[in-house]
C-alpha cells in the first residue's frame, strides 16, 4: 500500500484512524495497565460460497453453548456478589480500541477520558443494578488474548468485550445468556478482488486476533482443508483493531472478525468494506469465573430487565444501527434459553 493511500485511509475517519495507528504503537503497554474512570482505574478459503454456517470450536459433548447459562435470579445473597458489594465496585475487563463498542472518542474533548460504546453501556447497567450506581466500576483494558486469563486470575470480576460464547471457552469460564448476535465476516479494501469467505481468499494474507473465534475458525478450516492451502493465516495480533492497521499498512490482504466489529471498522476507514455475508452465528456473552453462579444468575436478570426496559434497544440505536444494515440479525437482542 502506498503512503498516499495510507494517509487517505487514516484521514477517512476524521483523525480516528490515526488514533488507531497510535494505539497500536502503545498497545503492548497501555492495554496491560488499569484505566481510569469516574471511580478510579478503569476490551476462513476455498469452501466456496457455500461454506456452512456454524458455531466455532464445538466440543463433542457440547451443543448450543449460548444456551448453557443458569436461569436469571435477583438474589444477591451469594458470596461472589457479597464480596463485590463489600468492595464497592465492579472490576470489569473491556476494550478501549473498538469503535462504538468500547473506545474513547478523540473528537469528544469534553469526555475524552471516558470510555463509551455498546459494551460500556451494558457494564454501567450491571453496576447500577447490583451496586445502585452505574459509575461504580473500575475498567481494566484487556487484550483479546488475555480475556480468559484475566477472569481466571481474579484480575476482573467479568469481561464485557465482544466475547463469543463457545463450548471450548465454557470449560474455562462461565457465561451469561447471550446479549448480542453476530457472525464472522471478511473485511478487505474496496478495490480488492476478495468476494467473501470463499475461494477468493486463496493466496491472500489474513489477519485475526489471537485467541479469537475468527482465528479458531481459520485454523480449523486450514486443518480440515476447506481453506485454501495457499491462504496465509499466520498474522495474529493481541487486539482485533491491530488488524485494521495491518490492513491499512498493506501488510495483510483481509481481516476476519465478527461482522459487527468489522462494520464499525469499515465506518472508521471508507477505503475498506465488508466482503460477502457472515458465515457463522456468534453470540456475545458476559464472561465470569467458573463457580460464580450467583453473579452469573444476577447478570442474567440484569439482561432480562435491560431488554424489557428498552435500554438494550436504545444503546443499539445510539452506537450500532448506523453501521449495521437494517436487516441485520443483530438489530434485536437474541432470545435467551437457559440450561
């Protein structure tokens, strides 16, 4: 990619593309440090066009992982919630680089220090319901590949960071019922001859985030032979936004990621676009520690109330409706089923 095209690409989002590039330079440091908030410290191939839709990383004994969460409850007498209440705040792993999901708007100088976006709205709702204060949160920036370690180590109470519920992950963390439905999709330059998750990926360099469902799918399809042997999937990054910068720099030919995230990235850079349709069904959930059933049930109740009150829809309209098509499967919250 020429320097002229890169400058045009970065200019396309009124400076936020430049912010993305700057964030990548500092990502190794910034994303491992706590963030400040109001209450202290604060994130595929030649199967042809007929590649089957499905949920990634299915284990033999697990089906429909999005339906494995316990029934909602407003009971707050459990030990996990009691410890949170005694502490006085939620510790939550989030993203600070995903446009309209969890990010800092550089054009909003009045609130430049505040995280905002669809996932951030949900965090504030959970804090309000459990602690009576939507600002009783300490956000911690967590890279994509550190989401599960952050939960298992106790660094955070939960992760709200566009995290797909999968059978493999259910062995390591607990999930709430799903709060968002999306699917994997291909993002590439508008001028590219890539047409989607199909044979046009042959010979192309693909970027995905380490530890992501996109990377799992790419690896599985490569092993199964449904992804062209000439497709290079070796480029992985700690954070999904880093893939957009790699694409802008011409270091890769396409990005595979969740369609909702890809749509937001296309809004950041008008020289790229979504290619083809989503080819999986991915459900985002709030991830918590195994055994913290009281907290999982309480979060599920928050999600029930959030949908009923119209809060979910209001947040979707504010942050995501502009980048997702009117017929998107994401435009309404997914129906919850419990184990």
